[in-house]
C-alpha cells in the first residue's frame, strides 16, 4: 500500500464532507455550522433534520465502502491471506 492510496481514501472523506457542507449552504439560507446554539433558524430546522439524516446515511455508505477497501489493502499487505 502506498501513501498515495491512503491519501486517496482520506481525500474521499474530506470531499464528501465538503460536498455536504456546500449542499447545506445552498439549500438552507440560515445554515451556520459554527453557531453553538442552533445551526439553522427554526423555520429551516425540519429541512435540516431531513438533510442531516440523508448525510448520515451517505456517510455510513462511504464508511462501509472505505472499510471494504481498507480490508482489501490489508489483505494485499499481508500477501493475500
């Protein structure tokens, strides 16, 4: 396994997070992830909750994909055991 392969996995996670943050900003005008009390105004909270659920499912799928790829790389490093 090369450093580049590991970096590619890390980059996918960062890209996924950036894409979701961009989507929240586009769809929710009041979105502010840095607000410690409330990330969106009350009127946008329902849509935020739906989108956050979608993000959780998307992240779980990405985690499963990355886990499978890491397992394959571990097998490769161990010589195919």
